């Protein structure tokens, strides 16, 4: 791309801050200017390539701050590799993912991180960064956190669920939070009371309640709210900010809202599955409900209003996917006759930008809020801004041309994720990705994939910029 200049003309540029009919000039993979079209300044730009964006939105590439490519889970592995998953991300207008490297018990953080770099390097179609899952908080992993923050891995996920696997007890959580208060890292919390949930799981199975819907019933909303409350109090004691992942229960949103009303630096993320799906899906017959098993679980439809409200009032700041796909055949089926053996996770990395545009169409959020929750805030939250998440001079030219009037139907027959079902099969969406640039390179060209594995680069991150 050296020396090459591209101009995108005639579109409506939408960022978290502005909407303006404007042209965008790109040089060497970066945005160098944004200027009103029709004006003398933009009219004078010369370029090697002109992309016509008439009638299209020109928006920043999506930043999905929560994916699990190739995650080993429940005796199997998430079915998207970094290659297939980032290609699907590109199709869906997401140009940066932040995936979770995993420290398994007894392992050094470095070992887990090296393993994730080996999976991703040379395979990604779009840019990627890592958070780190801490499964073993001890003196040595606490020291390693400092080193990782210095290197640009600046966020760490802890689990109050999954005893014996990822689980940390309150003492470990407090220590990790104290460390992050000192080193600038951000603690991300899977907030569910896993000890209590495991009791309810055993009681349900013993009573013969083995269908997928019981996954949702035992993972009670109150146990999400209780863990969210506890995580907030521990973060207060440690003097650390807190980011709660995949919030699904209205009672948990209330905990976050109350903490934010007190002025605490507490943030919340939700996911499209909680906004568009419900326990009705988990209750689908013939084991079809297994397609919707994830944790935190889908909730009764009534919870959705609280999530939309939280997104509007900024009690929830980010929508990411928790993309963690398992095929129905051979993977979800591991849990036939025992819901606790269904691998937890849903596909979605390709669908997020479209589903959130649908939320604009349906009046839940504004266009600028769409870009804020899907691009700008995740970039700020995880130290990627303004390189990612906006269209402004100096930003990477990660840009999506989006047709807000096109109609599409989501389906496993047409999606690009490596999974044999769609959680949104048959759902009609207004809006569609047309063209996607990643650092100025066209990776989707008028609905044709033109990218390549290996174009995507690892992006070291700053510490959280949302507090700045
Ligand atoms: N939740 C999921 O649904 N899958 C992977 C891990 C998690 O926390
Ligand atoms: Zn989680
Ligand atoms: Zn997750």
C-alpha cells in the first residue's frame, strides 16, 4: 500500500460523535482527512482509487472486544479458528477482535499467551488483540500481570463461575483487582455465583431435569445480580475500575446502574443474543434449545427492555459478541441427556454490526450510539482509540461502507462462520455491509471476500482510555 491514496466519496460518515456528508482520504492505510463533499478542499484530492459511497453510510470498522476463537471448552473447542472467525468478522463489518488468551491452572500467563499468539499469528484476516483469562491467581501470575500491561495486554478476565476450571475465589479476585489498581490493567468479570449454580445443576439433574432449558433455569438471574454486586464491592475495596462482561439479567443492570449512580468506575457489556433472543429459544423442542446455551444464559424476554434502556442511559457501554461457536452436530450434542455437558457459547461475530443496525431501524438506539457501542467505546475501553473505533485523521483506515436500505435474511446457509447453525436463522435485517477496508486494504469488495489470512496484525493496546 506504500504511497497509495484512496478516496471514499459521497457517503454519510457516521462516528460516535458526528454524522456528516463527507469524503474520506486514505494514505498508506490511514485516514489523512475527512472533509465535506462538494467543498473545494475534498474536490481537490487526487487518488489512485476512488470508492463511490453514494447512498451508503461510511462507518468505522467494528471492534468486537469479546471473542473466543478456538477456545477449548467442555471437552471440545470453539469451531471457528482465527482464520475462519476473522474472515467472518470481516464479512460482518468487524475489523478488530479482542480475543481471550487463556491461562490454564498451574500455567504461567506467558505460556498461555504464547499459545494464543501461535494460534492467531499469520492466520487472521483482520486485526486482533488479546485479553488474558486468569485461572490461577497467585504471587507469580500477579507479578506477570505487570509485565503484560507494559507490553500492551491491558485487561484480564476473572470468573466467579466454573469452579475447578476458570473460577477464582473472592480473595483471588481481590488480589487481582488490587494489582490492576496499581498497574493500570482493567479487570473484566464473568459475574455469576458458580458455587451456588453448581448445587442447582446437580439438584436439577438428580430430579431428571436434563433438557437445555434447565441451563437457563439454574443459572438464576439473582445469582448473576449477586455476583455483580459482590464484584462491584470488591472493586471498591481494591480501588479498581471494573468491566462486567456479558450482562444478561435486569437485576444485574440495576446493580451496575446503582454503582454508577454512586460515581463508581463500573462498566457493563451486553451481547446481541441477550437483546434479541430469550429463554423461548432455550425451550425449543428436540434438543434445538442447545443451540442457545451460553453463560450467562439467555433470560426471559422481559429482561430485554432493561438492557436496551441500559444501552441508552450508558449504564451499559459496550455490545460485543462473546463469539464462542460450537456446531450443533457433534458438539452441542455432547449434552444430550445432560444440559451441563452442552458446550457453552453462541456464534455471532459476523452478525453484531447488522443486528445493532437493526436496533437503529427499530428505534432502540440512534445511529451514533450504534457506532459508539460497537466501535468507539470498545476501542476506548481497551486502549485502541483513536487507531481503531473512529474515522478521523491518524486513525487506521478500518472503514465499512454500509447500505442502510438493503434487506437480508440471516442464515447458516449464507453466513461465513464455521458453525452449522445460525442463532438468528430466518431473521430479517434491514442493512448490509457492502465494502470493508482494513488498514486501507479492501477485505470485502461489494460483498466479495478479497482479504487474506495473515493480513490481520496483532495490536498492542494502551490501558483503558474510557476513564481519561
Ligand atoms: N461463556 C460462554 O458462553 N462461553 C465461553 C465462556 C463463557 O463465559
Ligand atoms: Zn464469561
Ligand atoms: Zn466469553
